[in-house]
C-alpha cells in the first residue's frame, strides 16, 4: 500500500469516489484477514449483527436497515450463509408471514473463529492510522451512514 504522501495530487473532489476507494482498500484488508474462515467482510458483518440481536432476531428488511443496505444485497449475502448452515430463516411467532434471520450454532462457532482474524485487521488498521484517527474516522463514517438527510428522497 503506498503511503499517503504517494497519493496522486489530482484526485477527484468527489466524496463518493474517495469513500469508495477507501472502502475497497479496507474491504480488501478485512476480506484477506477473514479468508481462512470462508467469510467475507460483508458476511462477517451480518453474523455480528445477528449475534448482537440474538434475543430479538431481525427480519431481512430490519437487517438491511441495520446494515444500511438494501434487501437484495442482504439476500445475496444471506444465501451462502444459509446454504452453509450459519444462519436460518424462521417464521415469526406472532406473524408467520414475517421471516426472521437467526444465527445458528454453526454460525456462532464460525463467528467465534473469525473474531481473532477480524481483530488482527482492526489492529493493523489502528497501527497504521493510530487510535485517535481511527476513532475519529469511525465516528465520521457512522455519522454519514446514519444521517437521514443524506438518504435519497423517499428512503428517509
């Protein structure tokens, strides 16, 4: 990875372009770290979210909202997890039409096995950028992700 000083000086002023470039770099870091577990960073994020919501499993739509993505992207990422027995879709107790996504025991094991590899990626990022810069970046990114004023019209 080139140092920040080696970055081209004629970068696009577009915030979305800069974000996508950074996202691709970080995704590569985390995907490489998680590769031995058979998970991609997007799938890992789903397992983490489901583990956190084990007492109140989300529907696919609720999971998409929590991950700030659309239902089709969540569905695309759920298929291999469901195929591998890491997640399951369960009928709702009150409404059988609502299907909730749950982490299976196999999913809990895979998540537990992946956590140290994820932590290694986190530690590497912080070693490069520092704790304070990492915390500030995370806060900024989450602020952007959850700011409804930036949602397309009709999504907010």
